[in-house]
């Protein structure tokens, strides 16, 4: 069955999953790695927590398969469930999202050009600055930046994932970018001030 | 101490594929997809609530239009001393507030439908308002505005319906205002019996009224009278009011079948006018007439020319 299903689109696999439970395994395999990365980027640092969350996400997806609206893309719908489950997880544990892992290449590749941030001579410092700035952002701004620049979602997808109009998505994204730039600039100014005050060797 | 939510597998056991783990849990925990109606029903309910909110908004617009149309705009200089007092009375604040609340409800209901969140606030609210205004206009023309304002409006605490308010304003003999139903006229046409809306009866003298006013009294069942309260003589059984100007009381946007002021056809009225002496039609009261002190006299005169065919 898996071979036949591999070639089908997500929406078709959903239909098949409602008839045959086993077909749902195809969707799990397709989205496990992507959602694991997404949860990590949202700030679920511990592997065990992510695994628990992922299981909850997929069980919720299965339970709500009849609620999937084919006018949505399945990926947007499953991302919406993953996003909401993650937010519930943070609320239930009363914790803030954990610092994003040090994926310097990814950070440097995706963020500076989009934000027009001046590159530092030291790429490692750049990555640290950006990472700190992302961690300092409010969750709603961080979430939208993660969706746009790390998950590379289109505006229409983000609208469906976050359940808000595209105009609101655009506004939120602009604000998030401005805030990130402000934090990065402040970090850069603080770094320069520290360097000036360091005694010459 | 670190949490271990999962029992540790034996060191050499291959890791179970994640997909299989999920399928196992689905099997063991008897997880089944919820039935489709659980999603269809709430969505349909939200759409229904949205329609109800929109229709109620249209009814509020119709009622507001009725209130505005019957606010007595042409009589404001006669009844009110200050324009802002008139605006305060004329503006249908209750229906505007209801419309705002209903539009918020319509937006929230729309937002909770399957894909309703995709539409910006201004589009949803704008379309709702536009739809309510258009449909409200249709409902007003069909007389529904009157039914809503008079039917529901009178049940709202501390709110007086538009027509009730006008009646209260116009039953003010001290200020020279009366309104009610013409229920009898003398053979000479010099006086008629007016049953005012507060349940009282007055003898209204037409001696000082001009021909236009007399024609209104003869032709219309509901009238507004501007004049002077007479000093009651001991022999009078009813209070007497000297009419100076009489206007038909016509309710705009009335529900079909509701009793309205009787009217002759415009042809009959033209005959009546032609039968009168043209000078007498526009005759000023004589020097001794109590109507000479009526204010604002010129405005009333012009109003009568406009209001009476």
C-alpha cells in the first residue's frame, strides 16, 4: 500500500487514511522531520519534549482528519496544529521558548539579506547576534519570522497556519523584521562600545 | 533530576520507526477520526449566526431610517429652541448602537467559519454594513422600519419610540402645539373636535386659520396644530384652542395597512383650492388675531405652503 500512496498528494492520502488507518503512516513519514525542525525552531529545545509533542500533533491530526478542509493545503493545516500544540505546550509548562540551536549557516543564509543587516567581518559573531536577537523577540514575532525565513512559507500559507488575514500577516512580519533589526543594531552598538573600552594589548 | 518520560529500550534494539509508533498508539488508544458533522455543524451555525446578525443589522438600519424620516425636520424651528437638542432627539442612537454591536457580532461569526479568517476586518465589516444599509433601505420602503421601531423600540427601557416622542412634543398647548385625530367638524367649518394622542379632547377653532389650514383640517384625519390655547370660559365643556396653522400628520415609511391620515386625491384637493378665493387662501390673520404673536410666523407660513398640496 505504501508504494501506491507514495506517489499521491497529501489530500489523497488523507482520504485514503480515513478508509485505511495504515495509510496515515505515509503522512507521518512525510511530515515527521519537517515538523521536528519546526518545533525546534519554535523553541522546543529538548528532543524528548519534541518527540512527545510530535506524537500529540499526529494523534490530533488523525483524530481531526474529517475536519481537514480541502480548500486548504494539507501542509498549512498540519503546521497550524503543530503551532497550536506548541503554544499550548509552552502555556502548560509555563515556560518560554528555549534558545534556538546554533545553526549558524542557516541563520546567516536566511536572515541578514531579508533584513538588510550589515554583515560583520566575523560570521560567527553575526550568527550569535542574530540568534540572540531572535531569542529576545516576543513569541508572535519570532513565530512569523520562523515561518517566513526558516520554513519558507508563502503569505497565503502563513495566513492559513496562523488563521489571520494576509494583510495582518504582512503587518506582523514587517514589525517583526523591524524589531529584529533594532535588537541586532543595539547588540552591534553594545559590541562596538565594549571593543572601544577594551585596553589595547 | 532529569525526567525519563519513556522507558529506555534495550541497548541493541532497533529504534521503532516513528510512523509505526504513531500507528501503534492509534491502535492501542483506539483513536478514531471524529465524525464529519462535528465540523460541519459549528461551521453552519456560525454562518447562520452571521446571516441573523446581518439581517438584524438591516432591521436596525430600517428602524433608524424610520426614526430619521419622522424626526420632524421641517418643524424643528417650531418645536426646538436649540438645534443641538433637535439633533440629540433626531439621531437614532439606539439603532446606531445596535448596528455597531450587530456588525461586531457578524464579523466575529464570519471569522469563526472555516475560511472566514482570510478576510480582513474592513472587508467583512464594510460588506456587512453595505449589505445592511441596502437591505435596510428595502425593509424601510416595505414599512418594516416602522414595525421594528414602534414594535421593538417601545419595549426598550428608557427609550421612547419615534412617533410617541413626536406626540409628546406636539401635545404642548402651553407652547401652542397640539396634535391628534380630527373626529368631527361643525357644519360651518369654523371648528372641529380634536382627540389628542394623550387621550384628551379639544375644540379647535378655525376662525383665525387661513384657507390652507382649513383644507387640511377637512381632508386629513391626523393633524398637527400650531396656535394659541384659549382662556377657558366657564360654559365650555371642552378646552378651546385657536388654530393658526394646521399641518397634516403624515408618517413616512409606514407599514402597509396601518391607519394613516386620510387623504383625498390630489385632483379633489385642487378643486377645493380653486373653489376658494385666491386672496383668502393666503390671507394674513387680522389685526386682532391671536395668531399675530405666533413665532416663527414666517417660517410657519412658508412651511404650510410647502407641506400642503
